[in-house]
C-alpha cells in the first residue's frame, strides 16, 4: 500500500504534467486521478500528402499523336484507380498504436490479400500502451490490399486494409 507522502508526491507530479487522467493499481488498491478539465479535447487525423512521382517517357516516334497518347494514359489509369477506390471499404485504426498482422511472430497472419472476411473477423492487432486490441473487419467482403506493414506505427483513423464489399 502506498504511503500518504507517496500519494502527495504523485499528485504533484501529475498536476505538473500534461496528463489528464492517471490510474495506478497495487495489491488490490487502486489510485485514480483526473484533472478538472472543462475544455473538450478534439483530435483529428490529417493524412500527410503523398508526393506524386511522374515518369517521363522518351518517345521514340516524334509524331504528335504518340506524344498525346503517352500523356493521356496516366490520366486514364488515375481515373480507374479512383473509381475502384470508391467501391472499396477501408478498415481504419481505431487508435494510435503498433500494427501487428498476426497474434505472435511465429503465427500466420490473420488475413492476407484475397481472404474473405465477415463482420466479426479479426483482421489484425493494434497494440496501445501494452494492451493488444483485436481489430474486427466490421464489413463482409474480400481483402484487396494491406496498407501497412507488420510492426508499423499507425495513427487514429489511418486506413489499414481495403475490402471489396
């Protein structure tokens, strides 16, 4: 059990820090502290802009029609990707943490590209503060793409998987 001077010291440390909520448990005794914060904390996720890489092809034929075709093809590919992207459901991270694709390093991944999932299928684990949280698909369909690597840090709202519903 903590002594009163230890609790006072802990209160001072929490008061001086940016921590708003603290919980400590030892031998069945629980100490919970909350700062009196009236303001509502709102966090938003703004994905970092992705830099486009343009590939400039050197045409071997100098006709204008060939050059126009080279310039038009990437636009058509981008439009197809946007249309396909609109038909896909994104499974996003519900918290900040570390992404794990399998329950342990030597076990098989929960899901891979091409696997069928349903609403309650576990697709990965996100570890936050030493707690391993199983993430469910929440949609029925087929995994089209895994967007993060095993062990990668993920943000709240970051897309983890694309599912064709």
